[in-house]
C-alpha cells in the first residue's frame, strides 16, 4: 500500500486540529498530524501525553479553539457522549473516524449544530499501518475540505454521502472478521481430528483464504500477538453490522461475544484461535445453566447492591439506568435532554455487551419526575430507538433515589441468535 507522505498537505488549511481519543489507533494518528506540521491539541479520557502537541484536560477545552475536530473513540455511545459535551465553533469541521455505523453517524449529525459540518471517515488497518500512514480511509460526506489532512493517515476512498463511509466499513468487517472466526474453528476442528495444523495452514495459504491463514499462523503456533485490533472491538463491529441477511456474520458475532465473556476481550482478535480450542460453541442454549449477571466496564459501576443486567436464556433484563457518572455525580442536573442522552448511552453499551442493539428491545419502561418534560425525553428516544417501537410504559413519579435525577429507564431485550 502507498504510504502517505508527511508534509504533503497544506498545513494552513486548518490552523488548529483537536484530536479526541488517544488510544491504540488515535495516538499514532495524532502523532502523524504533529509530524506533518499541524498545530494539534489532543484529549483522552485517561490522560496521555502527545509529544509535540498540547494535551487538554477536557474534550471541550480541546475543541474550544479548533477549526477541525477528529474523533477516534471506542463505540457509538462514546462518540455521542464526547461530542455532546463540546461546543465547536461555527464553521468547524468534525471528522468522525471511529467505527460506529451509519445510524450513529446520523445521530451525531443531529447532535451537532447546523453550522458545524460532519464527515464520517472510519479506517481499515491497525496500529502499525496507523503509525506508518498506510491506513485506508473510507470517507462519507464532503471530503474535499479535509482530504489533504486525511491523506496524512493513508489512502482516502470516497464512499458517497454522509454515512456511506460508516456503512462501507461495517460491510468490509462483516467479511474480514467472520473469515478469521471460520479459520479459528477450522483449526480447532483439525486439532480434534489429529490433522497437522502446519500442513493445514500450508494448504490454506495456497487458496483464496491465504491472507487470513498467514495472519493466523503465528497465533496457531505461538499464541496471539500484542493487541492490534481487540477482540471486543471486533465483536462490537459485528454487533453494529447485525442484519437479518448476515447469518454467517451473526454466528461469528456470537462466537466473539462468548470469547469476550471468557476472558479474551482485550486480546487481539486472532486470540479467537485459542478461544475456539478451549470453548467449543454451545448448541442452542444447552451451555447456559442459569442467569448470568452482567456489569460492563463501559458504564459507571453500580453500588454493589444490584447488577446492571441479567441474562437468562435469550432474554436480557437491564436495570434502571440513570444519569450518574463514575463518581456518583448527577450528569446534566436540570437538563432532561442531557440526562436522557446519558441514559441511552449507558443502555446502548450494556446492550452491546451482549450483542444487542436498540432494535432488540422488546419492552421499555420510563420513570419521569416531571411529565411536563415528556416531549424533551421523547425527542431523544425517537432519535435513539428507530423503526417499529417496542412495548412501552411511561409514568411520572414524585422523585428518584438521588436528588437532581429526572429520568430512569429499564428495558428488556431479546438476544440475537441465542
């Protein structure tokens, strides 16, 4: 792949770039912008240095003086939470480079002011290509103003209107990730049958599956490498890509979700080879012996007296979610829209942990402390839960368990493929 030349862009196009998300992918990408001569301010939820650039204490501080904002975050809820907490200046361009899917891109567009432009530009490639400027950027929307900046990261492929890049990324991952799961299960089958795995990989490397076989060979022989593409993120991508036509991708999604629950979540996705060897896929619900308590690390912790969710068979019961941050402080006190967005972010992350989306909700119950704020809540809910609505109950209550809370929502969802 052609390596993007540093310094090839006109650095005067944007006087200040804010880069939100300095994780495994974001840090080397932001570093390339610095090396190309851009003025960059970075921000990460867990503070991290960015040599040659300023580092802001908050996302809002990073964005305050920027005319180009780039986000590289973990999931749709994180993107919406972070962009919902900032106020870009009029005329700012936001380039969303995370993998969040076209529906979330539409929600981000609705979240941003009309005088702030948006491009969706998720990437293909892992940490090493990010550092080398050899990513493939799948861009949706009007790419012209930011093309030269994006070319610092690699080759830009224009996919179409806003959201097209996000849709193309999920389509590509719906082929690449299941192929790795397929070969992982093939290796597990071969081992059980006494087939020489080295010979099997030799044969596969002479077929159309050569690229995947080459990638999995070192894993089969000596274990997974340092994480380049975390298994939990691969599962998340297939959750976002869930569609009724994707039966093979759905099976791969479920296999990855089980592997994540078995302790492989933060391993490289190629660790699915070890997961397939140690935990054969269950038939139907035969492997489920009782309710499973679920407390994802992606949402603020409970007080220890309840679980965020319980899964029983193919049903997921999610406890009432409120707008409390990790320190127990009320988020958006007095602001129904802000609290509702925070609650839906938490619900989205809990559902995603078990392979669900808002479309899998069968029942939703909402408690409001003031029914006069119903329309503000309904506007948020309509944006987050689209299509045919689930069964629903909404009631007014005198108060919730913490002063300042305006809303609490619990749901029941059907787990796909369970």
